[in-house]
C-alpha cells in the first residue's frame, strides 16, 4: 500500500501517521506545496493524506496551488482512493464534494472533547474510540452543508461538524490526532497570533502540559489507520 500526503506548511507534517507507516514499511511520498513540488499521477499512490495549514480553502489568490490541489482531490475521489483530510485537509474535501467552508462561531485551539455518534462507534474503524475523547484542535473555519452521502461522525459545543465519512473511504477530520509534541510546539511558535483569549482557546502552557492527551491521540490515529487498512485490503477482494 502506497501513501501520498499533501503538506501545506513546514510545521504541519503527518506526525504519528508517518511513524505508523514506517512501522508497517509502507512506502510514503509527499507533495510540499510550500516548495512548489509537483503532484503525482493517480496511479502512483493508494491512500491520500491531506494535512492542515493556517491558510483558508478560499484564499486562491494568495495560494494559487489551492486550485490544482482541489482538482487533484476530486480526481483522487473519482479514482476510488482512500483519503484522509485533517483540519484544512478535511475542509478541502468538504468543498470538493459540494459542502461549504465558513468561519466558525468560535476559534478552537487546545485540548477539547468531541462526541462521537453511536453510528460512528458502530463502524469497525472507530469501534475502539471512547464516546467522548479529548482531542487536539486548532481551527477557526468549519465545514457545513455536506451532501447526503457524507455522514457526520462527531461534534461538540464549539463546532458542530467535527468529522465525517464520505462514500465509505473518504474521511474528513476537523481535529488533529496525528500531532506529536514537535508539531504542537511548532504550531504555537508559528501561529501564536491566533491564540487570543477566547472561550475555546487554551494557553500555550496548558496545551504543552497535556502530553498524556497527545499520547492517547497518537494511539487512536494509529488504531484508526490499522482498522482502515483492513477495510482497504478487503476492498481489493471484492
């Protein structure tokens, strides 16, 4: 199984996803848009991971590669790839499939609980998740008005749409379970201007003190990926 990921800024890489792929000896390639790297051919990968970033999906003029990235995501969906979008990545998927991305009422930065739906927890790929896990958040926008084929998986008081599944193989997450301490520290360093006092904005000290939350998040994303790999393998047997 070949994994390709799209990275928008130097300080938001796939973190725990990379260590999971390395443990399983899956080949991993990447496109770093901030280095103007080219996108691969659809025949060159099986899974697509779309990372986060401080830009918004509608800032095409400032980040012109967003246009080609959306076209690439659409082509990947049409090519039946397994796709995971995280934060900005999830918003890009939502936009491509016909949803909308808008500024959320609250900016959410730090460790906050989300509520997984009972149908979500009944899915093989989320069966291990607690009902109300505490996850890492760093976003101001959100996805809404998703098509009927997109099923809501999780929500919370700050942001209704926290995760969705589309066509049983495309996943959008608003939150981050992949972040290790280096990524979190780099986010604080590079996006500190976003950490203004707010109802759902924690201090840098509080965020960095919660290593146990980070460890659990990394365990959950690896379990999710392992479960998803079983589904991927089964899809080839159909």
